[in-house]
């Protein structure tokens, strides 16, 4: 999956609070993901919608920002 598609999927998972799981999955498939890819990303919906995920310059998830402490918890620790 190319970087632009991954960015689109993560942005959708993070920001679309109104679509049902079925609607979002269909949107991903209509956008070019396979059904298996859509299912894989949908399994991560809660994570992306409930966290402020920090990324490095290559778009890799590296940590979760905590706005209460203004700190970042590493995803690799």
C-alpha cells in the first residue's frame, strides 16, 4: 500500500466519528483497498480514534501524545 493511501486511511480512522463500521469499511473498499486490507484497518479504528498518534517523517507511528502531561509514550517501549 502506498504512502498516500496509508495517510488517507489513518486520517479517516482518526477523524471520521460519524460513519458506522460498515460504512467506513465500504468507503475503504470503494477507495481501492481489498476487503482484507479494509478489515485489517478497521480492526485499528478504536486505536486511531481514541489516541493522538505521532508519526516520524516517513509516516511511521512512533508514539501516542498525552495532552494532559504534554508527553509522548513510545509505541516501541
